[in-house]
C-alpha cells in the first residue's frame, strides 16, 4: 500500500469582525456597510477567487484540490476522489446513502493508506452507528461498508463483522429471505408486512447474498455459505435467481421503474457483484463465466445500455454502484474484460468535464465538486432523484465510483511493478 500520498487541507480564512460605534458619521457608516457587503461576497466566493474551500470539523485531510500539471491516471483519480469527498463528508448521513460513500472511502483507503479515512469511520462517522433503514438493501449497503472496511484495514476489527452478522441475521429472522413467489430471493420487506408500500425483490435486495459470502469468509459459519447458495441456485423445491439468467449476459425478470420494482435494474449489473462474491467463495467457474458475460454485454455500446464514446449509462442513475458492479466483474475476469478500466476512465472523465463542456445538465459543479446523480448529459434518466447534484445520495455514489476506480488502478500499478521485477527469459 503506497505511503507516498500527500494530503492537503483547505485553508481557513476568517474576516475579523468590527464593532460599530453609535456616533459614527454617515460616511463612515456607508463605508462599513460597503465593507460588510464585500466581506460577504468574499466569504461566498473565495473558493472561486483563491482556490480555497471551507471545511467542516469532521472532514479528514483532503488531497490538493488543484490538480498537478501532469498526474498519472491513478493520482488524478485519487485527487478527484478526495475533492468529491469534501462535500460528501459535509452532507454525510448514517443511512444507506452514507454507507455507499463509506464503501467508496474504504477503497480509497486501500489505494492510499490514508489513516485519516480509517479514523473517520472508526470514531466520527462510526460504521456501528449506521441505521438499518427500511428496505433490506439499505441494510445490505451498511453490512457491505462494514465488511469492506474490515477487509481493507487488516481484518482485525471484528466489531464490524459482528455488527454486520447481527444486521444480516435480524433481516433473515424477519423473513425477508423468502420463496413466496416460487423462487428464493431477498425482499425489501418480509411477505405480509402491512403498510402503504409494495413488497418486491430485485438485484439490490440480493446484495444480501454478497454480504453472506463476506460473512462466510470472515466467520466460516456454514449458514452463510448455505444462504448464498440458496439465493443463487435454490434448493430441491424452489429455484434461485439463476432461473432468470437467459445466457449471453442477459437477465430477464419483472419490469417496472428502476427504483421501485424492476427486478434487474442496470440490466443485471448488480448480479456481477453477487456472482463475483460467489466465485470467490466457491471457486466454481460458472459464476465467473456469467459475471464476465454480463459485464461484457452491458459495456458494449452495440447493446444500447452505454454511450458509444464515453460509456456512461444512458437510462439510469446509481452510477457509483454500477461502476462498482462492473469493476467487481473485472477483478475476477481481467483477461476477459481488458477494456473495462479504459471505459470507466472515459465515463469518469465525461462526468468531471461536464461531457467535455457540452452537457445540457450539470454533471460536475466545480464550485464545490458536487456531482449529479444521473450521468446522462441530456438528463431524463430513470431512477431515484436523478437530478440531484451534491446531495448525500448523489455525492455518495460519486465517492463510490471514484474510490473503487482508484483502488483498481492501484492494484494494476502493483501488478505491473511485480511483473517488471520478475526476471525475463534468458
């Protein structure tokens, strides 16, 4: 893990207050009023004029906001991830949105070794304090944040494993892992729950199977292995979600709105993370083949899901999760998916540059590095609050995308260095 990273804190600047005197002449009063107006303008726009940024007390040290002249792709991605992190840490909440950003920061920590990030999630934004939310995927993101941080920080903080285990088993006891529709799957609520809501399943809910794979790796408890296998493969009586795989990377289930019922939002990209976790847990090649085929199909513009030049999603939000899903596929099948890092680079450059200056809607707000939730430069995507810029939802997705990509680039650099050090053929 690199120790060469540099952290730069924004400079706090304060304008000394002046006490007005009750007997001041009119001219002096006018001068002070003008001064107050100018001071207010300065405070509002000093980051534009002088490149400085405000910082909340809980924000960790940040990388420099002005990019160096010719950074390599890894350092450029790290710089951008830190810039996005500033606003994310200001708007952070202890809900599913915050958990998505915590996942991104875990990968950024793995890429940089920044102990401030580890301290932030250990003491300030404590992972143990995250809420379970309502839908079961809220809980899945919280569990995954805990398991990723457990992994990248040396696998020593077993409080995170215990907490993720408790969250998972509570959801299972509630009956959210169910076969009431004729196949095994995780549902947003348990069947029969009363309320003004729809009960449904999708690949987000089934990230609980990814959690189960992590918990099996951490605890070696057979129940977690069995649960993950049940969701994918089913049992003697009911099939699992693999019944919806049609081959050649195609997943077909219930249609509907992306955030409210579509069984495979992102056209099945979420199954890449689940399948990658299944492959790591079992070593069975069938999972790797399905994951690689799914990622290949989605990232091929000929199939209509991504833009042919910049490879951003044309029709959905949730881009941080989408990027992570695709990069999970790349990690287990790099030989099959050699073009994925290049395509993710193009996608993130497209966002950062506001579609090379041609976006009709703001993708990146330079004044505070707020990022839009949807990444289509023309807008109009399906999803949840796609037009938000710089909110905890949108910003957490951006942190996840840039953080995970930084980690992938870091791993590629390490492997390249290892290859270079190997003696060549004589």
